[in-house]
C-alpha cells in the first residue's frame, strides 16, 4: 500500500505517517478477509470460474460470452496460472484474486481523492474547507472499507469491485483533466473506461455518455481539448471494439452485450426467468426462439443442455444463448412498478450505511455549509452528476447494493471535498479527528470479525473461509460413487440447479440434465410423489448423466436408490451401475 501514500497531497508529516500505518493495517486486514471470509458463491461466480478455465485452455470461443464480460475472469485465470491449485483449493486462490482487487481499489480511491484535492486547490484556493486532506483520505478509506465488509466482500466471486476500481481511476483522471490538460490523461481515461466495459457491459452507456459530453464541451468551449478527447475515444474503441465484434459475430447481429435486453424482459416485462419458452410466461415481451433447451420429458419436466454443453451449468453460463430471440417491449406500468421498487431499494441502501451520512449530518449541525453559489460548486458537480447518472441508468430496471455503492461514493466524496467551515474556525480540526476515529473504528470492527471467524473455524475444524460444509462433501460423494472427471450429471430442484452449482465444478463434472420441481418444492418430497420414477431414471440415463444430485431439507427418510451425503442436505442417485 506504499503507492497509496505517494498520492497523499496536502497532508502533514504526522498525517502521512498515520496514513501509512493505516494503509499497512488495511493490507493485512485484506489478507485476513481473503483467508477467513465465508463461502458465498452463486451461479454468477461459477460462470466467471468456467470462463477463466476456458482461457487457460485457450478456448477463446467459450471465453466470449454475451452475458459475462471477460476481464474479471482474466484476473481469476492469472491466479490459477500462478498458483496451479487443485480444484479443491481453487476457491482460496480466487479469494486472493479478490484481495488483489481490494488493494488496487484503495490505491485507486487514493488517486481519486488526490484528484479532488488538486481540483480544490486550483478551482477553490481561497475557501476554508471543512475537510482537510487528511480527513478526506480517512473518510474515503472508511467508506470504501464498509463496502468491502458488506456488498463487495472478498468471498463473493464477482466483478463489481474490479469495475469500481476502474471507475475510480476514470473519475480521478476526469478530475485532473479539469485541472490540467496533459496529453497522457486522455488515453488513461479511455483505457480505464475501456477496461471497465471489458469487466461489465453496463459500463458502455456511462462511458460513451461521458466521452460524448467531453467531446461536446471541447467543441463548444475549449477546442484545444478536442484532440485529447478523440485520443481517449480511440483508446476506448481499441479496447471495446474487438469484444463488441466478437460477441456480435457470435450472436449474428450487432450487440454490445445481452444483459440489458434480458434484464429489461425479466424485471420490467415480467418474463419468467427460467424455461420461459416452455411455460409461455413471457409477460409483456415476445419471443421467436433461436434455440432453447430440449424438453426430454413433460411430467416431470426434464431438460437437456447437450445441444450447447458449455460451462458447468450451461443455462446460467450463457443465458443470452438460451434466450436469444426474446424481445422486450416498452411497458410503462412495468417501469412504474420497478421505479417504486428501486426507490425502496435505494432508500434501504442509504439507511443501512449510516456511518458517513451521520458524520456529514453532524458537521452540518456544527456549521459546515455548501458553497454559496453554483459556480463555486460546478467543478465538483461534474463527478456528482456522473455518479447520479450511474444510478439513474439502473433505476428504471433493477437496482442492487453492489450496483449503487461506487456511484454513492462518487456523490459523497465531492460533497465532502466542497464543504466549507461556515461559522466555526475549529471545525476542520474536529472533522479530522472524527474521520480518523471513524476509519480506525471500522477497521477495528473488521479485524475483530476476522479474529472471531478464525476462532470459530479453529473450534469447528473448518479449513478456512473458502470452504462449505455442504458443497465440498457433496462433490466428494459424487467422486466416491464412481463419477469420473469429465462426466455429465443431472441436477434436481431449485437449490441444486439454480442457487449454487459449485458442487458440480468441484467434482469436475458438468450438468447436462435438469429435473424441475414445481413451485420451488422439496425434491425428495416430490420424488416420493412420482409414479413414473423408472421413466425419469431412464430418461436421465439416456441423456448421458452418471448421477442425479438434489438438495433437500428432508433428511430423515432417504428414498430407495438415493444416497444421503452425511452431515449435509445433499442427496445423490448414482446412475452408472
């Protein structure tokens, strides 16, 4: 974290030393989070892992995906390449990949705050600010740490923290462009935005709008900026263009990513999320299916993914393939319902993060104030407006905490940077003490939680956070029952099929068959009610599955033919006899 402290402009010697110490503790705190953060995987994580494995095999066609962009998987693949773990130990490697992103995030956050300080010194040199440089750094680090303790925890193998880091770099560069027009800043802006798009397709819209706004400003107000903006656009196009070409060629039409189309259909039009082609539950959307999973048996519904057997669980590895032909339609009432829901979610997000908001409220009560005129606030409003845009893009369709948190910081940090002291000359010293105290209290809470988790793991003989006492024994049971690596298996019920399929990857198998349980019911209860069990088994065998795996809360009576995995809620039915 030494590089973080190199960016500390405007801090005294004692503050610099304190920030170095704090950054060092943050570093070791991150190691603790990587080692002891609890198991939190889902289907998203599995898709990124499968793409990373495909990259190591040089299977680039599999690495091009209409739903999951590749850069985060590149980081995971780099971790696998460096560590060469067994499948049982790969998850710990992925946690340490997240630790690497954690370190980069704090460095990028320092770069952003340094840019705010440069902007303040250039555009607002005569004002007496409530937040000193020291207070801004500690306040921003504390806010970012809260995100890593909540929605961006290192146990979640997701790409959100990486995109946040790249947007931090873009925001810090944007602030510096307002201060100075150095040529190297523009390609850096294009680079960070292009890499953000390669992380998540969502980044395309705010990136293009930002570059377009800069271009318009250059044409109307400052022509000497135009060459730099063009250079930024060229760098962005050089990164984003090849991937847009790749997925467009794969899909057969021009697209920058399929997540927007699918999310609109799911959240606004009310299209069913799974097997909508069969149920006909399209909501207000329409469909002319290019390809969908094959229905092997109608009752119970048994599906085959052999026509597009890619990834551990093909249906969620590339959902854009299975939903190609799904056409959303503008549905105004759907937007109204979603806006009501996303407003509730945004309010809850703010209420669940009271620390920075309470600190700001306290400072306002003590006399801090905003700039007297909008012209004084304008340099900060550029970043605040971009942060608001990031939220506004999500609001009409879907909003989750992990989508909001970095946009929240883009609003919060400039707001704190522009605050004036008001009537109290002693306010900056009080703000500084309060921000330092907040940062160390939150860091102490994180260290305490790590120590508590470590103690529980030692008592329960848990080998580490990157372990599940449900998933890992289930994978071991599959192997013990004779399922060889590379075999196909069937999943049975929502929990085993949709919620977490990491058991299949751990066993080095792939899911090619799914047995659906109606109304999210319990698989073992549903199995006992079936009158055509032999037909079900024969159908699954013909499709090539060597075993059926189910997750069921009913663990007292094991149905005939099933093997209960001791100590878990998993059941396995071997089919390779």
